[in-house]
C-alpha cells in the first residue's frame, strides 16, 4: 500500500481513511496475524534519535500511547520505523503528536515487557506497504510522497480545539479545558527526577478539579504565580479516584497561563515557541476573569516586610541579593522588598567567604535585608537562583525566637520543607506587573535613610562573624551585660556562690557568675536519651548498631499474607544484588486514600540503612518493621522505632510494652492525621526517650566556685537536642554559643557574665549524702550569636 495523503486535525481525519482500513486496539494485536488493512492511532510519548543499522538502513523508534483505553494495563507500544520513512518521520515527529500507523507488522519482543507497554512491537516501512499520518501539536503536518517518491512534502492547517467544562469531565478521557486557579503548589522535585506541580481549578460550573502535573523540564509546567490566574490545558488526562475527577499529564500535554486580573493584558505565559490562541479564546479569558473576581477569594496574605507579625504565614514578592549554603538540609536566601521589618531579625551565621552577592550592596542594605532559611526539598531550587532575580516565596513562616522575653526577641523567617499549603519558591519574570511595581519602588528607596546606627545585637553577618575587631567589641559589651536571660522567678535576688555551697539542700538560687570551664568539650557528646518514666539516661546508639539490626531483619522475607490490609497499601520488589533481598513498603492510608508523600507514614521490611534514609527525605514518617505469622511488629528497641526527617526516635526497653502495628490505623482514621512521634509512641505502647543536653558547667564569682549540671531539652540553647547530631548548622550555632559564653584562651577577668537560676538537691548512696546543683529556667540571650 503506497503512502497516502490524509489530513489529521486533533486526532480526527478531515477526510475519511480508505474504506479498507479498520482501527485496531492494542489489546487485540497478535504476532502472525495479517494487519495489512489495520491501523493503530495514538499519541507519541517518547521518540529516540535517528540511527543507522549495520547495513546502513535508517532506523527510528517511537513509543505510541493509545488516546483511548487509557485505563487499560497495556496502553502503549514500541513502533520501529525503517528506511526512507524513518528519515522523514525523524524530521517532523515530536513528543505529544497524534499519529496513525497503517499497514504494519506485529513482531514479538525478545526482551521482558516494559511497564504499560505491549509485549510486541510494530515494524513499519514504506517497502512493507506502511503509511504514517501525523498531527503535530498546535500545527498539522502530513507525510506526503512527491511524484518522484524521493521527497516528503509538509502541509499544515490550524486546528480548532473543543474545551470541556469541568462538570462534563469523564473518567478515562483526554480533554482540553480552561480553569481558574484556586490553589497551587509551585513546581518541586517529585519522588523520581521529574518536577511536579499540583493545581486545583474551578470554573463557573462550580466543580473543582485537582491536577497533578509532571515533567522532566521545569519550563514545560504551567507558569502560575498566584491564586486567580487562569490556565488553559491541552490534552490532559482525566481519571476518577475515590469519587472525584483528577487531572494528570498525558502525552502532548501543553499549557498557557494568563493573569486573572480584570483589565490586565491577555498575554499567555508559556515556554512553547509555537502555540495557537484564537480570537474567541480572549473572550473566554475575560469572562473567567469577571467570574473569578466575585467567586474566588485570594487566600494567604501577600505582605510587605514592614507589615509582618510573629507567627504569620505569608507570601512575599522580593529581590534576591545574597545566598549561601548552610548545611545539607538548609539554604540561606537574603532578600529585600524596600521596606523595613518592624522587629529585630535573625541573622543566620555563615562565613563571609560562603556568601554569594555583591558585598557593597549587602552592606548598604544590611538593615533592609532579611534572612530566609529554606529547608529540604526547596534547597535544590534555592541553590540555582540567580542573584538579582525577583522571587515570590510562598507560605513563609515568621517565628518569634523567644516569646518569654520580648526585649530579647527577634523574628526568624523560615520556608519549611514539604509542599503543604503551597509552600515553595517561584521566579518572576521582569515583565510581571508585580515585579515592575517592585522595581520602581526599590529604585525610589533612599538607602541613606535606612543606615541608622542600631544595636550591636542586630549586626550583619560580615561584622558579626567576619571581622575580629567587631567580635571583640561585642564580647567586651557582653562583659557588662549578662549573656543569658532569666525566664521566671524574677523575685529572687542574686546569691553569692560561697553562700550557696555553705547552705543545705534543696533550695533555689539566682546567681551572677562566669563560666570557667565546661564538659564535654566535644559538644555532640552532650546529647543523651532520657526516659521520664524510669529517669534513666543512655547514650544515643550509633548508626552501625542500627545497620546490623536492619541486616539481621532483612534475612527474613516479608510475609505475603500481610500485604493485603484495609489500612495500608503494600508495594514489594526483589533487589538485583547478589543477596536478592525482598523489600516490602506498607503505605498507611487515610480515608482509603494514599496521602501526599510529605504527609505519609510508611512501614518498611527488608530495607538497608541507606534505603531508609532515602525514604525519610520524601515521606513524613518511616517505621522499620518485620513480619510475624499474623502481624507486623517493631524491630528490637535498640533500633529507632520511628524516623522522621533527620531525627531517629527511640523507646525505653524497660518501660515500653510494644503493641500491634494495627493500632496505627486509629491515627490514620483521624480527620487530619498529624503523625506526631508522641502520638505514634502512645498507640504503639512505646515509652518515648527524649533527646537532652547533659553538661557540667564550672561557675565562678568573686566568692568561690561550684559545678552545676545543665539538663535541658531545647530551652537553654534554643536548639532542639533531637536535631543537633544530624544538623551541621545547629552544631556550628551551639559551638559559637559556647565560644561566647566561655571564649577560649581568655583570662578569667575577660569572661562574660551569666545570670542563671540553679537548684540544689541531695543524692544519697550507701556511704554519704552529696549535694548537686542544676541550672534551670535560663536561656542564652538572643544577641549572643
């Protein structure tokens, strides 16, 4: 059969196909049958470079996905094209185009079937009587042999698209649609290597559609900047899940985004160089804008730095003027919007050499710039940002660092990990109206007005940590002022140390002293695990012990009878290494649905330490378990019973009575499962061990000396003891704090003063009674580091 001329517009032929051709479904393809008069229609989801076989024949491979029967387990097939047709197809076939393949041969694949693909492939060549008809995204092209048979001519026509209202969507269809953005998550790295963006759309039908969009190319995802934007999606696949329609990207997905503001220019945002936009579509945009103006509430306050308050979540439009790597899980962004925060702000301690940005400008803006610390999944994007770019940072959290003493408080800015509530970072083009307005305002700011001399407590990064002279001045100032803050018992007056050592216990005192020495010098050794029930202390187990327990557990294969449960969903596989370990992951469900990774608790059998740490970076909670005959159970309590982020949670062997893992289903049934470690420990019968700092301070004043113990969870250093072992930034912060409280190499007279509360107590043994002292209700001052 010779190559035929046939125009294809949006998957439908403008003129009928030859009457002898009949459409065939992938499910009915069989090797050895005659398919001369059959054709397959679908969308190109993957194409490979044109190559030559050993005999010099041109060869071109594509993957074709049926546009119908999308819910079938087998909905795509490899198409192998040979000869002149391969050369012609390689020039014009692109990802997302609709294709009709006629007159093919079905060949059984010698290799294992790829997921979702047919176990046969199609052989196509002009010599074999095949024909291919191509509908290119946004423009239609037809392979047409000239009379000489040596060239391919291309004809094009403009397609006319049909748009489906959200209340007319049907499961298993691929549609085009318009919608107004009611909620969105800026693109983030998904579980694999693709970027993901979640968008919830509404339209005048008052139906809501949530779309999960994936792409390996960040630019190909919709450029959404705020709630109320309008999007146009072409070729989005609709599926029904738990009674709700959802949208997901399919082959050929394309999008345009428009500002949803009434009266704004109708200019599409897209990375595509070729797209269609008809005159009648402008009317659609205007109608949606008018409808959205009275039906969509803009959620999440957009604030200026001058208007921020403690404990606020807000979106900020700003310019990036500096950035620095802090540690593996956090990154610093220095931004400004031309206004001044009304509160003292936290200056993240970084080395001057690690800070990117123009030093002169950073110095000029030092009282207008704020430090935003971003975490976890946002770090990779933050590292790629260019100095000077304009950003919209979504759902920033302002935290008051010390609510107990407002005089010593400052505000910290955090962009927490995960994507809940739309957390993320968007880069705005200079053509954006908000950027134009911001640029004009920044250019009008008189920097001289913002450079008033302020307290040494608000020094910028360079002067605090990069300049020895300023640091010495700061320490000299600390000699006159206490470097600690008292959080209670203000009625107590200072007592000399000599008086305390000569008094009976138990009593409470307020003292003013200097820290002569402290132990342990290696600060990470100060972290212990404490059981509040039996009052025992133990060392934090090392990773080697955990690894051994995991390897021992992996020697027992998961019990397949436990893989079917109403409250979790199980995925299993066998590793390809020499041991061929069997791994099972049980994802706990909520309302019979899997949650987003950042909200999910999972249980894992057979995993190694490395594999488990990878899971903790993507999922909220991970519990290592093993199978018994009729249930899942926790491992030996020498191992952590729960991992959350970088923190490992342990249970007390003496006080815990482990219960069935089925008890977790009670948390999953809650309206909004929080998966807090204390709640998980309680339902599993675990007495949770708490991370604490245990240190010995030698305190001195003019009258004498005494040794006082610090027993603290996070109040004294304002650093959680649970995170210190895995967070380089917090370790550096703690070391700088101790260097300020007890500067190395300085004489006793040059040490700063500490004000603190201590309590005396008796410890009796068989031989004698001994008095000990403990620091309590005391916090390191905010301006120390």
